[in-house]
C-alpha cells in the first residue's frame, strides 16, 4: 500500500479549485501533520484519500499493488455516536468486517482498556465529554487495524490534558504500525507529534519537510507567515 | 336522554359487559397484528428509502407519501377484490375473517409508517453517512444500524400506525363484514349501533377507543422522555 504517491490531485466541483494540483508522497511509517489556514483544503484532502469524495483530476497511486479494501480509516472532528453504550459504539467498527458479535465485544473491550475508557464501557456514549468522544472514535478506528489513519483536528476544542491524552493514544496507534496523516491547527502539537509537516494553502502543497526544519527554516513565504502569525501565541506559554 | 345514555354507557363499562369486551379484544388483535406486520415491513422500507441510492428513489418517496393518505375504503375494496371468491386468492377463503382484516389494515398502515420512518432515518443518515461509508458499512448494515439508533423516535411511527388502524372503519367493514361475534370491531360496531339506535353501546365503545389511544400516547410520551434523559 505504501508509498502513496499523489500526483496533481484536483477537486474543483463548480469551477472553484478546492484542491488545486496536490503533489505528495507518503512513506510507510510515521505521523505526518497537515497544517494550513482555514479553507486550505485540508479536510477535503483527507476525504478524497479515504474515498468519500471522488477527485476531479489527478492520480493517487497506492504502492505494493492496490489499496486494500479496508486499509484506510478516518476519524472526524465531530465523531458519530450512536445512542447506545460506549462498548457497542466501539465494537461498531468491526461490524462490516463480519466479525461475530461476541468477538467484536471482546476486542472492543480490549481496546477500551488501552485508551483508558474500560470503566465506562457500559455507559451511554452520547453522555461522554468531548475528549472522551474523540478517544472513543480513535478506539473505533484502531480496532480495525487500518494501515492508514486519517485524523481531522482530533484535539480541536479539547482542554490541554484531554489533548495530551489523545496525543498519547495517537502515538500508541503509530507504534502499533499504523501510518497517520493528521490535520491540526495546534503548532505545539505539530512539534510534539509530527515526523514531517505538509503545509497546505489554497489547495496546494507549499511545503513538505521534516518537522524541525519546517519550524526553523520554512522554505515557502506562506509557511513563514503562517508560523510567524502563530508564534506570539505559542510563546505565551 | 343525553345523560341517561352516558350513564348506561358507563354501566356497560363498569360491569365489563361481555359484548364490549369481545369487540375490544378483537379490535386489539386485528389492529395489533396489522401494526406488527406494518412495523416489520414499513420501518425497513422507510429506512431503505432514506439510505438507498437507486433510480426512481424520488418517485418512490413521493408514492409512499401519497399513499399515506389513502382512503381506507379504497384499500378495503382492493383487498376485497383479491380475496373474493373470483379473485386471485379467493380459494384461500379469507374474506370475512379477521385475517382479511389484518391484511387490509397492514396495507393501510405500511405507507404511513414507512413515510414517518423515512423522515426520521433520513435526518440521522445525513449526519452519519460519511462515517458509516468510511467504515465500509453496506447499505443494509446502515439500514439496520440506523433503525436501531432511531428506535425511540420510531415509536411515533408505530403509534401513528396503531392509531390509524384502530380508528379506520372502511377497510374492516368491507373485508370483515362486521359479523357479530366474528369480525365486529370497535369502529364497525359503533357505526352499526349508532344507526340501530343503541347509543349506550356505541358510546361505551367510543370511550374505550379514546382511552386506548390516549394511553398509548401517554406511554410513548413517557418513553421519549426517558430516552431523552438517558441519551441527552
Ligand atoms: N463538497 C464540497 N464541494 C465544494 N466545495 C467544498 C466541499 N466541501 C468543502 N468545500 C470547500 O472547500 C474549501 C476547503 O474546505 P476544507 O474543509 O477542506 O478546509 P480546511 O482546510 O479543512 O479548513 P478548516 O481549517 O477550516 O477545517 C472550503 O472553501 C469549502 O467551502
Ligand atoms: Mg477542516
């Protein structure tokens, strides 16, 4: 499945280019963070990658043959929560894979242990807090052992400790062998988690570099301005 | 005259009059049976209309919505034609039996229940569609998942079906024949007794009908309150 080679990827539904010729290569390991201003096309890039939206141009070449049927998962900023228990919500991820119900529950319980929500397995999911919802959604995706996991602002509107917990889980999922592509607006998080940074603006990749170089020596003007715009906020901490 | 009629009606109820009890029981069996079948067919049908992507989906939704207001006598006549001796299912000998009444009422409530289910499920589907697609849910898995998720709201569809079935006269009159002790239900009995001038029995049955419908709605209200507290 890797490397994934994205060439000249375009999505311009009614003439307006949301993705305007994306070129990107993703190797088989690590966490790649996608940064960029609002409306840059970050969420759209993830949705095209997981097959929700068909691009209007360009190619995605999946290495080692084709893209596996269930190899790509995505966690949304506002995860869906069914009106049932936390356990059943997590087990849901295995339903399309034809795993028997008892086994689904067993595996869901195991993954709930790892994200620290096991003690709340039988509670009603819609009652969870924002941070707990995000962890539930991560667990639901993790359970299916995806090769590539797409995360859209998983810590937006979470308090620092909830965000830290989500970051811990993301690291664990990576250690488990899942490739991660994640959108964030939090530059501190980008330095903590990212192996490399993709900077997107106006539907184009302006820069794709290792994290440290991105923050010390950004190549593109847009990235430099973006970092500078955010820097005073970062140093306040 | 007016008050004495009411007093007689209340006496009938207070003494658990056997005639009243028999009629009420048959009503519950027929309409209950129709709603069980209507639930098994109408709710999945509505959910399929909400989730499915197929040519003619819009037309199918319009058709279901249109059939929602179908006059019950029309359903009665159609079922009559199919079940009458010369009809395609005449040999089954179902005409003027409770089974025929269940069939007619089932056909009557399916569009109503399907239309309500489609609306309820569609709203939730809008919010869940992308995630279910990413998890590679088949459309049938989506249908069953959504039906389960909407179970508390779908009670409304079931109740609407039950209300429609219990209060209709035309279809059961035509295919049941209003035979005393065999196919006489509350609505047909009320129509007959009123025309015969036995108003106390008609009013007693009318009161029972209203009470049943009120009780069901109170139950549904309580259930929704409970669900809202639990999942809010
Ligand atoms: N289905 C769609 N069809 C057409 N345009 C769309 C569609 N979905 C989103 N857009 C547009 O594409 C642009 C990029 O949207 P996208 O959600 O990818 O931005 P983003 O980089 O994720 O921004 P944010 O940081 O605010 O989340 C927006 O202007 C949006 O209005
Ligand atoms: Mg976005």
